[in-house]
């Protein structure tokens, strides 16, 4: 995608310039769909060229951790290692080394790099509720739901949902089911007999 | 240099609209410096971030999906209404169905025409599935505009005069 090119949201063909400044519904000349386009200054911003890493020519100058022959220009804001211009990754204003960037994504150390999360609390609640439709399954699923709910407290939850309501509900439901099964296997038969009398 | 305390969690504000795509539920959230599209399957969430400083274009085009649904609801409304009238008092289930369909049709008509929205950065053009109605999309665009402009700075005086945006030259 070239800088300065605006594609029609319908047909993906480049739009003529007069449609981009109108700020009202207009018609794409290619596909004749009604479109609205809002253009922002970043469209005309030239792509930043990568600065070349400078070679050290004098003694006493800090060198890059990854390229000892290159001059350090900035420290990594996560691990503090000195980085040359080549190794410096500017991630939305935060300067990171490639290793920290990778760790941020794989080990979930940087929230804004995370692309996926498993919702253990939702899984626990489903595991506690859905098997009630075929209740004998709760003998197996209630301990599993309890385990899932407890595990969810040790794992990061949703990025956008902050409360732990689902986990607490799952714990309550699964404990009630476990208590029910304990009752059935211990006092259940004698209680039924006493009720019959 | 290693931070001793973890950074505070990012606070997100939900934007109006919920969409669906391939058995997933899609919602939009606004963070301090980015737009977050959350694609939820029920037991997992996938995230797409669009930083305000990188957003080049917000665009939408009208779709006929809403009109098709309106026609379907209207046809069902006529059918259920006719069945309710023909069956008289015994046709109360048709009357209930008539009421339900009338509610869906009214809701669809009130929501207005449908659209497909996109966000474009230097490297991608992604659809925003949660914005399916024109009115809602324009409202959300209005909420996002000041945030994006604050992150990128106000447009330069000559922005409209540039060869790309003035329409004097065709874009290759």
C-alpha cells in the first residue's frame, strides 16, 4: 500500500483526490457505491527511512550490545542494553531491542503486543453451567470447572473486561454441584429411605 | 533499567456497536493512544490495534444488506398478519409472530441504512465489523476524529492542495 494512496472501501481501487476532501457521502467513479472517506495527516507523512548504524571510530564510545563494532545510540527501555540504530525498534514511542520485542509478544511482557488471550473464567463458567442440561456429566465437569476458575486467577484475563464475576460464579456453581454429589454418595440413599417412610 | 513495578493496565472505553464475523463477536474499544478491535469467540479474544498516529483513512461504503433484511421482515410481517386475520381468535400465535417481526422491522428501520467500515494504515486496510450502520459509524468516526488529529497534529495548511488530495493528478 503506497503512502498517499486511498482505496475505495468497496472496490479497493484508488480514489480520485476530489472525493477525499469532500467529507460527505459521494459516489465512487469505479464501482458507483456510496462512500464516505475521512483522510488524516498521516496519509501524507513520508515513510521514515531507517537510519544507518554508525561504525565506532574512536575509543571510549559505547557500543551496541548486539553489534560491538557499531555505535550505541539509545538504551532498550525494557532491558537497558545499548542499541545501535539498526537494533533500535521504535514501537509507538518506546525503544526496544529485538529480543525484548519478541519476549513481549511470546511471553506477554508488553500488553500492547499481545494479540490473543484465552478467557479461562468464561470457560469455567460454561463448564459449570452447560453440563446442567445433561446433569450426570456434572460429576466430571464440576471439578474441572472449579480447577479452571481457580486457574483463571493466575492467568491474565480479558484486556477489556476487568471484573472476575464469571470466575466467582463458576466457583460457586461448581462447589454447589460438588456438594450435591457428595451428598448423593454419602447421605443420599439413607435420606431417600427416611423420606419414603 | 528494568521496571520494578508492572505498568498499570490500559483502560479501554467501549465504542457503540457489536458486529459478527465467522461465528465471532467483534467490538471496538478506545485506549489512550490506539483503537482496539476485539474479536471474541467466547473462550478467547483476538486483538487488533490501530494506533491513532498511524491511521491514515477511515472510510465506509453503503451496503444493501439492511434493505434486503427490511424486505424479508416486511414480507414476513404481511404473511403473519394475513394468517392472524384469517384465523381470528385461534390465530393468536400468528399474532405473536406478527408482533415479533414488527419489532425487528421497526428496529431495523430505526437503525438506518447499513454500511461496511474500514480503517487504513500505511500497511493495511482492515474492516471494522462492529460498525454496521451508517448512523452509528458516523457517530464513531466523529468520536475518533479529534483523538486521531490530536495524535497526528492538525492537518497542514497545504494538505488539501497536495497533488494527491486535490484530484489534479490521478493516483497510480
